C-alpha cells in the first residue's frame, strides 16, 4: 500500500480528491482500469448547500431538549436511540 499517501498528507477538503487520484493512478498503472471514470460524473452531482443549525449552549436549553426526548410519544426504540446517541456524543467530547 505504498501507493497511498500518508494520512497526515491528507487533510481538509482535498482529502477525497487526493485519495481518488492516487487510487485511479494505481488502477491505471496496474491495468485494473483504463481511465478515471469519475471524470464522467464531474459536474453531474450538485454539492448541497450547507445549512448551519443552532447549538444548545445553555443548561436551560439542554434541559428542554432532554424533557422533550423523554416526553416523546413515538416509537420506544427511536426514543432510546436518540437518548443513547446524545449520551455517546456528549461522552466523546469529555
């Protein structure tokens, strides 16, 4: 796998592009591909507009979120998944 760039070289928004170029160069060099087929899709896929959401920044807002999760009357598995996801994402930032 010495054809792959080192992870520290791949950062930011160029990571996918660099990796894609490396993979297709390798595939063409080893006769696994005739050309970079991704070029056919260039411009065909539209990048979605980024929408920033408000963050919960106060204990009062966090409490309101927890109460609304607990009061959720839909599927129990959905409530458990949301609670678990909230706990995992909070614990990973500690």
